C-alpha cells in the first residue's frame, strides 16, 4: 500500500486572532473569535463530521445503495475550563434514498472503527455517539 505524503499546513498571522491558513492549494481564514473565519474547534468539528460523512457516503455508494441527499450535523460538548477540549460528540446523519438501515449502521461502524483518520487522531476518551434517519 502506498504511503501518503505528510500533511503540511501553514498559518500566517494577519491580525488579532486571525490567521491565513493554507494546505496544498486550499486556503481559508482561521479566527479564534469565530468572526472572520471558523475557530480551531469549529474546524475540528467540521473535520470530524466531514471525515465520517465522506466515509459513510463512499461505503454506501460502493455497496450500490442510491443516496440522493446526505446531511451530517455534529454537536460537541466541551469542558467548562481550559483547555475546553471536546468531551463528547454526537453525529446525526440524515440521508435520502432507498438504503437499508443495516447498511447505514455498517457504514457508520466502519467509518468509526476503521477508516476515519480524524476520529482515530483524537483522544480515545472522547465519547462519540451517532444516530441516523433515512428519508425516502
């Protein structure tokens, strides 16, 4: 199996708590005050939600299930005192299509247990729960 190259991200401070961030050809603004861009914790939440959502859709499509729409919503509980890390995360997936619930459960489990690199990069004492609904 080919080895993936290292991930490189560069941040350049612009003002206040704002940084311009680049990784490869992608760029965005990170803002500790969540005004000019997402905060680091918001980016982490988006990263985890998108990692699992991409896995779930990919697994379902490879299983020849027709997904016509998909939404992932992450809610995270944070510690009240610094470093205010994530303590628990709940991911709710809503999808449209004629997909058996067992296929969705399997795709979520595979993402969580095997494929989602973001989840596997986090502390393992964070609680992760998931729910899903299928709308035809």
